[in-house]
C-alpha cells in the first residue's frame, strides 16, 4: 500500500450557530469559492452526509482534499495539502 506523505492540515473553529445553519454557511462559502476561482479549480467533488462533508479538488495543478466535521460548537477541518503549498 502506498503511504500518503502529503502534509496534514487540522483546524478547529468555534461557532455559535446550529449545526444546520453552519453547514448552510459552509456550503455557500464553498460555492462562492468555486465560482470566484473557476479558472483555477478543477475536478471538484463535494459530498455531505449528515454533519460531515468531504471535499476534493485540484487547484493550479495541485490536489487538495479534506473533511469538514460540523459539531455543536465547532467545525473541525482535516485535510491534506500538497507539499509545495506549505512554502
């Protein structure tokens, strides 16, 4: 099995909204991002199951993927970034 050596990104952001309202805002933000950067983003994949979203896309030739977990008072973002993105 090939090991994934891409750097990991883990962010926790507090919120004071309902989980459903937070998901609505995140999905709107993702849609705005897709629209604003349509010339730089390709292969967009987004899937939501309950309070967990998975996102995968390519940006400027790099692959980005992550999971968003919307909890009662925080959003946890866990993802993988291309090594070149950290410089």
